[in-house]
C-alpha cells in the first residue's frame, strides 16, 4: 500500500510540469492510475486523483483519459467523503472541460452537474473554488447552460460570487457570465434577485471579477435595463467608465447604450451625471468606445436637458 501511495504521489508531482503530462500518458500510465482510483486506501485514491487532475490539463490527454479511465469514475470521485479527493475530482472535471466542447457535453451527460453543485456548497474553500471553475468551464457550452440553471446550479454560484476569497469570486463570476450569454437563461438569472450581486461585483478590486460582472450586466441589459436601473446600476457603471481600463469602459458603454434605449432611464442617467463622462469618452482614440459613448449621448438627448450639438 505504501508503495502505491509513493508511486501515485510521485506521478502527481511529475504531472505538475507541462512538459511531462503528455509523456506520462504516452508511457501507459492511465490504466494503472485508473486501478489506483479503486483502491481501498483513501491516501492512494487521493494521490491518484491529484495525478489525474494534473494530467487532464493537457488537451492531448483528455480524450485518452475519457477512453481509458472513463468519465464516470472521475465524477464518482466527487462523491468521496475526503475533501482533498473532492478537490482533485472537481479539478479534473474543470481541466477536462477547459475549452473542449466535446468533453463539456460528455461530462454533463455523464451526470457531473449534481455532484459539482454539492461541492460548490462545500464549506471548504478549496473544494468550492474547483467546483466553481468546473461549472464555469461547463457553462461555456450552450447546451449546458439551461441544464445548469434547471438543475439548481444558479443559487450556489450566486452564493460563491459573494465569497470572501477572491479566486472563488472570480470563478463564480466567470460561470455566471457564461450562463448569461444565452437568452433562455437570462430570465432565470434576472428573476432570482441576482442583479444586485452583479452590481456589487462590478465594484470589485479585481479586474477579472469586474469584467465578468459587467459582461453579465451587458448581456442582461438587452432585456432587463429598467430593473437594473431600479437596482442602482447607474452609479457603479459611471465609475467603471472612469476606470481607464479600455475593456471595462467598452463593456460599460455597451451596457449604458442598452439602458439608454429605454425612455424612462434617460432622465435618470442625466441626473446621475453621466453626460460629462460620456463626452470625455466620445473623444477617446478607441473607435468602439467612441461610437458607443456617442450613441448613449444621442439617446439621452432625446429625454431633454442635453443639446444635440453635444
């Protein structure tokens, strides 16, 4: 048993290096690793799961892992009572699904979602973080988004988006941003009291969290701009327009453009002081931001209080 633990631990360590991951699989390590996952020793399983998660990082290994070990046994690891096994199982699922549309669908079809939802509710931050990352990767696939919503994934992700640990926030915000891409999931997101969560995240000190939150708001603004304004989105958006970060400014002006399409929002935008900020942005060298800022100015001018010459 000790020999198995040492072998699996050594394999996990070697697989931390990118240059070793494909070579290890080419040398035939997967089937013995799969047998270790069936061990009676939790320490052997833990070490083998860690190795598997690392090997799954290499795109060239992902199909072979599915064929030689199977997705079912990997998903089953997420049901383990051992926290580190849970963490490595969620990490393996996240890595297998990373920018791999075939795996994204296959993992959901094999039943990965329910265990991941449970792990996302874990009191252990490392486990919850890996689960959020896995759900974010699975939510890249259009076929998975409604499944995640319908099977109960929204609530744990909204809770994780407000976690104190920044990396958990980032992964949860990324998952929610991906979910908001599809029109058929936006209603569920907007109707669960989630708007305030995204408005809060838009003020994060972390640029990634900001970007994912504003992307979500931009997606939701196509239909829910009045509700967003009622929830207080204008002031945080104005701050983002002044951030100096072009990507954030572009997403912010895109959201403002949708908001300003609704007549009842225009006076509220003017009253919040958006006009001088937009005039400044309309002079930027970034053509897209310039165009969007000018579009918002044109829209708000229709509410009165702003001359067309501006």
